[in-house]
C-alpha cells in the first residue's frame, strides 16, 4: 500500500442533494414534498396529530408517579451470595466489597450501589460492605458470625 493509493471507502462521502433546482435534477419542482397539504408546507409539526381526533396519548389514562431522584440499587440475595461462595467464585475469608462482587459476576453494572436482601440461607461467615441491607439480611449475616458494613 502506498500513500498515493489511499482512497475513501465507497459511499463514505456523499454530496448533499440540492432540491428544487430544475426538473433534470430529479428533485425539481416540488423538491420531494409531493403536492399541497400540510406536509408540503414549511413549519410542519404534526407528531401525534390524528386529524382532529383526540390523540391516543390524551385518550388513555395517566397512572402512577415516577420519582425523579429514584435510587437504582443492584439487588443481592443471601442465597446467591452463599452459592457463589460454594462455587468458589467468592472467598468468604476475605472482605467482600462492591468491586469484588462485580468482578465475580454476581452483580452487573452498579449505578447507585448494592442492596443486600434476606432471600435464601447463608451459612458462611462473611465480612461484606454494601450500600444498603434489609434488617433480615443483617440478622442472617450476624447469625452466621459475619459482619455487614453499610457504606
């Protein structure tokens, strides 16, 4: 390959279509807008417009409430934690942090933190640091001889 032989890929550079420049250009006269009507005019804004009929987004009832500052926690159940320890994905003797949990593949992408929940059984003694934990989860970990640190 030589520098003087370098070329763009086919279709990498496409010159813009000049509309309304005569019948021979293929986009003359109406310039691709068809004939008359609202869509042929400038300043058209008809997203959701249904020809005067009440639009569907106004016909359907609005329900519920979406909080703007809702926290997005990754959930970790005690049963999954115990299974990971049994499968040797986690070492119960070392401190378990959010980074360790992500590395082991136990949880996915962490946005606002990790919340430990009491679903399942835990028999291993673990020292775990999470963002939040339910009362039942804290009791279960302490009953197994471990410790939960909330960060």
